[in-house]
């Protein structure tokens, strides 16, 4: 048996053992993503046996509360659920965005780091804050960022405002949210 298929077999065993359903195709629907950490030391192994995980996901069974940890993003993709895949992508993008912000003092609103989905996700998480600049309505900043993201050309003033929102809202939010999740 090849290495890949034995890892997949290990994953299926672990998931089914902790699920109510006895079959893989049904068991995969019982799980949600609970949390994720980034491990820059690459010292942990997935429940399937794969070594050197970069992102350590925790998943929880919604029927019996069982937890599987750590599990890698590629194993979650094995569940073949679009909703989980999207959540994996967004959660990883939060870490990547924070690292990009920490490395570049003046990050711009580019598709290298942002997407419409990520902006919406950030808004839903509460990353935009109310201030005197948006009449204490965070939705205005989200709307502005979305408008700017969709624009091909931005004025210097608009560019500055977008960067100010990244630095004053998104950066402190990501630092707070991810502070204890990077090792
Ligand atoms: Zn795995």
C-alpha cells in the first residue's frame, strides 16, 4: 500500500471511530472546524500520521462532541465538503495576512492578501471597528474596503484610507486573535 493511501486509511479510521456513522461518506458530515494554530516549528503530526504539519486544525463532532487534533488542512480537504474547504482557506489567509502586515509596514489592499470573501469574513469576525472616521459604524469601513477592492484604479487618498483601515483595525484585530495561536 502506498504511503498516501495508508495515510488516508488512517484518517478514515480515526474519523469513523469518533463519529456516530459507521461509513466515511456519512461520517464526514458530522464535523465542524473548532480552531486552528500555526506551528512554525513543524513538530506535530496529523491524526493520519503525516508529519510536519504547518497548520494544526481542531475539528469537533457536532453529534457527540468528540475532538480530533491535530489534523492538517489536506486531510480536511479529504472530507470533500466545500464549506469546510472555504473555512480552511479563510483561516489560513488570516495567518498569512498577519505575517504580511508584520513584514510590510505599508501594506496595500491587493489581491495578494485580500479577497472579497476574506473581507466579508473579517467583517463577520468583528475586525472592523467603529470610530469617529466612520460615524462609529464599522460596516462603512467594510463597504469602503469592498468598493476599493473592486476598483481597478484608486486615488492616492483612497489608497491611504484603505491602508489606514488595515493598520488601525485589521492589524490589531489579527494580533489579538492570533497572538496565542502561533508557535
Ligand atoms: Zn492528515
